């Protein structure tokens, strides 16, 4: 329904600018409230001297030289059975620990597969193979 103004002109449109201003303000408030992070209550935590470490266990390195000699970290292993016994000791202390296998490029592939089979039998799943970047 059209309204007549004092000067006789017909007035039939609605000014929506204040409604848009309100919508934009509500949108900004909504964005700010949803992206605000919950800080929580700050407390001064006590320090304990003998707390168990929650850090990741140390990574163990199995190295296979070009002659087929095995090393666990820097310690030589005479046989694959020695390596298995040593890994079982580490597993008893820490059930899950990462292992990297560094095989010389000249070593026989079967020796690397033998080590990987041993790790599979011991259910050690965090395994990495160390390689070298190729020269460009």
C-alpha cells in the first residue's frame, strides 16, 4: 500500500539500510565468537622430579654394511639372532619405538629383506628406510 508524503509524492519503498547494518554487525559478532579459542583457567602446575617421560622413544638405527655386517646403533651384532635378542630387550622396555634401516647400496638385497622380516616377526611397525638424495 502506497503512502502519500506531505509534498504529494507517493512513497512505497522501504529503507533496508538499517536492517543490513544490523545483519553485518551480527555476522561479524558470529565470526568473532566462533573463531575465539577457549583459553581455560591458568594455574601454576607443580613440578615432579621422577615423572615418566612422555617424549617419543629414541630412534634405533640398524646399519648393514657392504660386507653384510650388522650394527644396532653403533654396536656390532654378530648374527641376526643377536640383533633379535637385542631388539626384544628394547621392546620389553618400550613396546613401540621407531627404527631406521640403513643398508649400503652394495649389500645384497636378501640381507635387507632378512632384517625387515625380523622386524615384522617382532611386530615392530615404525620402520623407515634411509636413502640418499640423487645428484641432479
